[in-house]
C-alpha cells in the first residue's frame, strides 16, 4: 500500500454534506465554482451498488471537484475495504463511512445510524478500510440513537472506532430516531446538542472533530471553529448556494474571486454544453442544482421558473439563460 498523502491541516474546516439525490457530480461542479477550498462529498454509494453495479456511473467525477470525498454505505468489512480501494483508485481524497442516516431503507441494509449500536463492527469496518487505502478513512455519525440521551454512548463509540484507525469524525449533533420519524423530521425534531461535539474534542484532542446540523450562517461557523476543527453544511448550502462564495475569503484567507452570479451561471451553461456533448446529459439534470443561485434577489422566482421549465428542454442552455435574464429584467425594471 502506498504511503499516505499529506493532508492539509484545514482540510475539514468547511465541507458540504453528502445529500442523497442532491450532491451528484453536477452539483459538486457547481459548488466548486463557488468555493475553491471547501471539501465536497458524494451522495452515499452503497457497497452493493459498487460491487454489483455500474462503477463508472457511481464514481465518475470532474477533476475540478477536488478535494473530494466518497461516502460509502455498508456494514461488511470485506465489502467496504473492496469499495474503499475502488474509491482510492479512482482518485478520491477521502473515504467516509455513513453511520448517521436514519432512513428505514438504509436500516434494512443494516447500515447508517443503526450501526452506532455496534461500535465494534464499525471499528472492524474502519480497520478493513484503513488497511486497504492510504487516504483518510472518516466516519459521519449521530450523537445517539432513538430517545436515549447519554454522552457516554457517543464518547465510547468514538473511542472504539478511533482505536481502529479513524482520526476524523463528523458529528451530526442530533440523535437519530430509528422509528417514528422520517429522514426529514430526523433533521429537525431531535434537539441539537453542539456541546456534545465540543466535549468530544476535549476528550479526544488528538482527533479531528467536525460538527454538522443546523448551521446556516458564517457567524455560526465561526463560533463552532472556536471549539472544533470544522463545520459541515447541508441544506442551507444547497438551497442558498451563493453563501459558498463567501467561504474562501471568510475562512481560508483567500482573495475573493469577485465572480458574479451571472458569471457563475455562464460557466454552468458551458458545463451543460460539454456534458450534453460528452454524455448526452440534458441541461435540466444539471440546472436543478443551481435554482437557488439568485436566492433573495428580485425576480428570483421567475428566473427559477424558466430554468425549471421542461417545455424548454429542447432549447440550448444559453438560450434558456438569455430567456431567464430577459424575463427577470422585465419584472424588476
């Protein structure tokens, strides 16, 4: 196995969460235009999908997306090691194990948040992956499962898994209720306990601890970074993507690129054209990820309506953009 690559100390400072049906490669390309430094994650890919399915379809990405992490779903150490190795061979910068998803479909596969009840199994999975790849193996998890509230539970989980070689933990600071709540409700109903993530960092100062859940502003990010190594942002980053454009200057000391929303939109049109030529991808498959680009601006609703109008699907993407701008100007002039 090759020697581990050096990992920048701020690798996990800011990241966009893995979100099913959302953070595909088109979404990630869009997000990379907005932030050159944030760590991006794939949607969860199950071991079964990689072992028995179309590997290129699941693992293909744009080189511009780096730094980029592959999130895996599974609970069998041998399968996870095999898939982690595939991810490393494809060039992913990190392999992440999902121990946080509460959906019943994921539970039926015996992985996701329900794995937190079996910390030694998670440790076995992590060790198998660590032994198979030279890139970091990380774990995304909740602070507990169901309505049992005990800091000792998450502390012991992290300690057991860390002993197997995991050095980075992404802590969704809510319990996962495995019965009685939808995945959406699981992101909203169980109370947030950021202080438990802070305690984990105090108890395990040698580990990288990243917080996830309910973070929607730069002010909140800055507060978390006083206590932790990073913050992972989810739905707010997706629905209000222009927020990402502030991150490089605010948190990485990078000069602001000063790109406008219109310039980002133009670059996405160029990408849509390339994707259509290379893979036959309809522009609407890509455009759905940028519908929040003009969030909060006059005419944003009409702009979204044009870009999501499937009656325009046979028009070139640049013609759709021109129509969207024309319609928006007529409303705000």
